[in-house]
C-alpha cells in the first residue's frame, strides 16, 4: 500500500530563514494524523508548504501518487 501523502526531505524558507529542514512525513489512506509541537515549531508552515505557500525549496511532496511540489496554489492540486 502506498502513502496518500508523502513528504521527502522538504525544506521551506521565509526569505533567508529556514523554517523547515528536511521534513519527512508519510500519511496512509484512512489514517488520522495530528501535528503537535511548541509555538514556532513549524506546524503551520508545514501545512502551508503542502498547499504551496511557501513553496518547498527542496524535497518532494506527493499526493495520491502525483508530485505536487511545484504546482502553483492558483491551480487545482487535486
């Protein structure tokens, strides 16, 4: 069974500030997943990067078998 959502080595920046560094996540179809962590840990940035803003600088984001890493937010990602 393959993952519904997969992030491999994702990095994201706000200007020159690294907000995410080499994030790996795998979510299987039907799983319920939560993100927990302290303020400033990158939870919101991770979710926003999955949706394309900020765009991942490195790594790969795959949703339902389709690489969406460079898909602009103005285009349907589904």
